[in-house]
C-alpha cells in the first residue's frame, strides 16, 4: 500500500490523454502507408514536445500538481505555425519538433485528429463509455483579411470553424463568445479560458483548440473497496486520501527506477499509463523522455496486480508565453515575428498563449478536458518611418496598377506656380 500511495500524480496526468492515445492511434492499421508515416512522425515529435513542456511546467509548478493537454497545445500552435515564415517558422518547428514540410504537418494533424476523435460531448452526457472530442476554431477581427490559402489550410486540415468577431470595438464581448464556445466543446469543464485583458483592440486573430475526454475503465473499481489511505508527499509528510483498490490483470513492468502499469479504458482505444518511481520523482523526471516512455510500454507484460491508487480531481491554468520563449521560440512573440502566411505581410505576432485543463479520476473512469488559445495581435506601433521630405523639384507618374501603363507623367519644379 505504501508504494502505491507514493504514486506520482504529475506523471499520471501528463500521460492520461495525449501521448498514450496518440501512440495507440499510430498502432492502428491504416489504408495508406504514406499517411501512416507522416502521422507517426508527427506523433513522435508531439510526444517529445509533451515531455519537454512537462519538465518546464514542472519547474514552474514547484510542488503543485501538473496537468495539461500537449495535444491541444500542439494543435493550436500547429495552426499558428502554418502561417509562419522565416526564422519564426524555424524556431517554432524546432520547439514543436515538426520535422515535415508545412503541408505534410497539416495533413498529418488532420489524419491524427480523425483517428483520435470518437463520439461527442452529448454522447458523454448520455453515458456512452468512451468519448474523445476535438474542436478547432479560427476567430478573426471583422473586416481583417486573411489569405485564402491559409484559411483553406486550417479549414481542411484542422477542420477549424472560422468566425468573425469585433475585437477592436467589443473585446469583452469577443472574449465571452470564445469562452462560451470552449465551455460548450468541453462539457462546461473549461470555463473562462481567456482571462480579462488578454484581448485588446490590437487583437486580430485568435486560434483555439478544445479537447474533451471521458471514458469508463475496462476494469472499474468497486466503490465499496475504496478506503482511506496515506499518500506520502515529496517532503516526507503524508496526507490521508480515499484510495481505490482492485486486483486484476494489467500490463505491468518493473524497470530500473520505476514500476509501470497501463490501465485500459472501455473499448480499448485509450489507456492510462502510470509511472511510480522507486526513489524520488525528481530522479525519474531527470531520465524522462519520449524514448523512455516507449521503452517502458514495449517491455510490459500481463501480470496480476493488486493495485491501490488515489482518486483525484482538479483544474490547472497555464500561461505559456514565457515557457515557449524559454524553450526556443522568442521571435514569435516579438514585433519582428514573421506570420506573413496569414495576411501576406509580417504584421502579426503572438501576444499570448493560454491553456487550461481539467481532470477527474474515480472508480468509474476518467474525465479530462483542455483548451488552448493563441492570441495574435497586429503591431501596435508602426515601424520607424523612413524620412522623405519632398522639398525640391521632383518627377511624378500616374500609372495603371495592373498593367503598369504610364497614364500621366510630369515634373514639379515650382509647386507655387
């Protein structure tokens, strides 16, 4: 019981949704080998980004629990990266571990989302045993024009709903509209994703992703078997919490440094992977990467396990701008950013990236929801103007823009004549 009570929530909840579900999606047979290849590369990159972001979030969290959806963050930033160019695009690709050309990454996101999606929020409310619903949104200032190629890309690959709002004239109304959309797509679990003040009159584009997951355990815990037990904190102290327990066959591995168990959800399309460190959580985290997770899973065998674990429920918000800058993509947040793929000129930059996630684990299963918003603003100050003082004789031409034909031509030597 004591070993089970040492269970690390921060490792459990990192892997509830994105890494495990995505990896299993790749394992499924596909009809097109090339499609499977690009999805596999995308998943590998997304999972490495997930681990690196987890370690950054861990550093910022201190001793607090950590929970987020790396898939949601990757998808929202993937839609943003699709409009990036130059060094901005290169930095984002390195941080996000995008190794394919833009069209291939977008196509892979579309294929991966199709494979992951199962059911909808309404189905979860009706009690269906498995739901994984994903939604993307592209919100644009009314009257602000985006390149048709960009809009078609996010509509076709990310299935993004494109809507116009009045960020300039009604920032609070716009914030409410987006927050209501997020709440609807996450069964009301994610409320107020966008805090007050994040939308300003300079905001021109917001990209959103929402993920909702609810699934019953393949082997549910009996509520009658739940009883109080000790959970030992990192400082050596303990708290008393309800501990769920059951004895059942699970995929299990005991490796140097940790024990691991993988628990299937109903229909067998997703699972929860739990890594329980032999020593300190910090020692395990020091070795953590996507390859380690893959190696642990590949070494699992079916074992009869007497399992005890705590149920838990909490919500976490994350401001990601500083974390992403620190990870290596600072130019996206500066007024030197190049998102010319949105409008044809580099006039946008990321002003904020916000994320919020909810998780509940109990005897019946798991409910998790997350949403990400990338807020993009237009340069609030125009570039330093070039000085041109026409204070001496000059020539001028009146031309047809399309053909280049000179319609009128002349010079001014004395404008007072």
